C-alpha cells in the first residue's frame, strides 16, 4: 500500500455560520491541497469534511497518517466512539442522537477502504502543515462571509 500523509483543518465563523475546510495530501514529497466551504455550517462539520475530502481524493487503498487538531474527529475514531454509535443506531451513551450522521457514514466508508491512523496535533502551534491548513480553511470560510 502507498503511504500517504494527510493534514486537515476546518474553520467556522459562528457555530453555525460560514465555514471552510482544507486538507493537504502528501505522497512521495508531492503535495496536493483540497479545499472547500459552505455558507451555513459548523466547525465540527468542517473538521470532518477536511478528513473525508482528503481521503476521497485517493484513487486506491492507501495507508494514511491523518493529522488533525480536532479532538472531536480524532477521539471519535481512536477511542472507538464512532463504532459504538453505529452499533447503537447512531445514539450516544446518553441516548441522544449523534450529530452529523451522514458525515460519519462517509468517513466510515473511507476507513473501510484505507488503513488510517489518526494523530491529534495542537492547533495554532508550531506545526507548519497544520498552520497552513488553518490558513487555507480560513480563506475558504471568508469566501462565504
């Protein structure tokens, strides 16, 4: 399997409000940027879209290291919450419905195709690629303000 690095970030002004997402795919030192946004969205949706869109760009199954500053996304996968939610009919432990089900399902589809490892990075810190994703996501958000 090809080994790919995927940096992601989402941005939202207001919650809900205008938002943007960005992903940077890296394979063999070649980078590809994936960006987009929406007029009325949430920060969590944009964080998820960054990961989903990045993974959906891959044309074959790959081994992917995802770097995200979103505890929501990283913990949901790495702590297995997403699998419990799905098993329980998309209900959380408190019996409330999980938000963004359609996006979680898209992400799960990608996790079945690719071997993905999630890494939590500190946002707005010294990570150059995370900061670049943040800048790109904000630029996308600003298109909808």
